[in-house]
C-alpha cells in the first residue's frame, strides 16, 4: 500500500467517526480528490507518482495522471513526467504482450484482455506525448509516436527506451552511480522514498541491465563490510545488529559514490553526510531491489533470480572493536551521535 493510500485510510476513518457511518462512495471519492489536491500543493510529487503506479498499474488513472502531469509541467519537471508515464507504459505493454500470443490465435478472453491492455498502454503513451508537447520536446514526441505505431503494429519495442538518461547505455559502474544519484535527487535526499524512486527507474531497464545493476550493488555492499564502518553505524544508530549493518550499507550506497568512497577511507566523514531525515541510517530493501524488479519484469519467482559471482569475504574485514572503545576510535561521530 502506498503512503497516499494509508493517509486516505486515516482520512476515511476520521470522517466515519464524524458522520457516525461509513462515507458513501461519492463522499469517499471527494475525500480522495481533496487529499490528492493537498498533496499536490505540498509538492509531494514522488509519493503521488508511487500511488498512481501502485493503484492504476493495469489501467485507469487518466484523470489523476493529467492533474499531476499538469502540476509537473508548470514546474518544468520533465524527468518526473517521464517517470510517471514510463512505468505505466512498461507494465501495460508487458501485460499486452503476455496475452497477445493467445489473442493472436483467436482466444476470445485473451482478445478482450489484449484490447484492454492495448488501450491502457496507449492512454499512458498519450499522456507522455502530451508532456513532451507541453514542454516543447520534439525528440520526445517523435519517440513516443514511433513506439505507439510499433505497438499498434504489434512490434515489440526495445526495453528501457523511455529512460532518456540511460538509454542506449549498458549498465556499468558509472551508470550505476548515475541511477543512484538520480533517484536520490528525485526523492529529495529521503532514503526511504529513494528506494521507491530507484525501483521505478530500474523497471524501465532491460532484464540484463537490472541483473548488472544488482551485481554491481552486491560488489559495493561486500566491499563496505568492515569493522570501522560497522562501528560508525553502531554510533549513528545507537546500536547495529548484523542485519542492521546490511541495511546501513544499503543506506551508505544510496548516498552516492563520493560519500561511499570517503566513508571507506574515513568513517568519520559521515558526520557531514548524515541528515535528520536519515534517521538511524538503516534502510531495508536496497539489497533485494534488483531481484524484486527482475521478478516483477519477468513474471518469475524472486527465488529464481540468477546468483552472481561476487568476490565475497569470509568475514568482516579490519580490526574488531568493543562497544566501550568506539568513542575513542571515532570521537567526531561519538560527539554528534553519542
């Protein structure tokens, strides 16, 4: 469930108490529209995008998409417009191609389903085209029109064509850090929201690039497995278990290449990195995100995600510590977080 849905549930329950009965369908829709407008005014764009992706994955949502897209257009925020529509396009075209073979063989139910998914995909394409048109992006308009024609002619587009920042590029370490930076900026530095933003960006990639991204992430995750960073994580979080240290390393990677590399050299550099919204700097999910996106894109169980051959270390590297040694070992971190 998205954050917007949870907030709407709270509004619904509050209104239910006020009325002494559950709100009617019309009243509930009015509450939803009011909350949507409030979040627009507060510029909670990423959370609204996540809600639309979650609630309208297969079809619908044209009104909400149009309203949000218009707000983004006024901000000149083309990257968010692209993210809003590209994931819907990816999901809906995947659904179309899933049922198309049976539809092409004359299966009545599949023909009905394929028509529905085709219309839903075209609706999302039209929204993206309008976004490009409203911001005078001729190349974007041409690309969308070309893809719409391909879908209409039942020609599969190449994966990941909607992502302007990484199109035509194979996933390598430079592209990995670009995705991390782009997701962090789009989430306004919030690591929890960044996880959802990164998930959206990965969805637009090819299966091969998703696997390459996960392999690179695993490598950086293993490289940061050392006692000095674990001690830093302990001081910052007021404690840090084995699992917590895994989550801490995911958070550290999410802060970008510069913060990551500096922390490996000097963990006390994190004094300058940690912000209030980072909490205890332990965010669960980064280590699973590649497998989860791969499973959603391929339709296969996450357990079938191919294993990587990453140079794993048998044990945490460096010199172990005792808790009462940490303040002396990392005085700057102890002063700020102790």
